[in-house]
């Protein structure tokens, strides 16, 4: 049981730095196949994601010096590897991340990103590192938002099952 949560934590951390490995299908599979409590699986995945995003945050800030992480986040020309979203979505994402420059709105934008994925949390984490936000505020906000997100995702099969029998 503990090994399962540790694995969920590791999958969450991996997916935080490698967006091609989403953790959402994993938490659904864990809850569906093991019967573990959705909130425990969601918390483990949220903690893993927070650890991974904190590494990104610290690397961009320059506190953590990792050539591998910097290589994952930037191209050879020094620009961001995160692809620019198209049209209206780009304008909305740009406006939302610009709010991170305002200390009163930064935690709210980060929390919204952690729960919804909009703007993308990888982008938000990298941008937040360039603001005065402390690592402690970043971590607490990210952990709360990601735990909510993954608990809801992990609960989805049970909710659908319950609705089926109503």
C-alpha cells in the first residue's frame, strides 16, 4: 500500500517535468484497480507534482543549477521550449501569467493553474520563478491546487459508477 503511494508520488514528479507523461490516467487506473481512497492517491500525486514543479521553479530562479532541467526548459537559442498556444488562448494565457507580476494576484493565478491546468502549470511555474513569490508560497499553493485536481480526477470513476446506478 505504501509502495503504491510512493510510486504515485514518483509518477507525479516525473510528469511534472515531462509533460508527455500525464499523471491523470495513472491516478484513475490506481483508484480503479486497487480501490485505494481517491483522496490518498490524489494527495500522493499532488505531492509528486509539487516536488517536480518546485524543481522547475528553483531551476528557473537559478537556485538549483541543473543543466538537464535547464535544457528541458530552453532551446539552444535561449527561448522557452514551451510552445506558444494559438490565437485567443495565447492572449488569455499571456494575460493570466502577467498577473503573476502582481503579488496579490500571483497565488490566485498559480492556484487556478494548479487546479485547472490553464494556464499550463509548467509555464506558470517557470514564470512564477521570475517573480518575488517565495518557494514556500509556491509549494503550498501548488500542493493544494494539485491535490484538489488529482483527487477530483481519481474520484471520477466512482462518481460515474454511482451515477450509473441512480
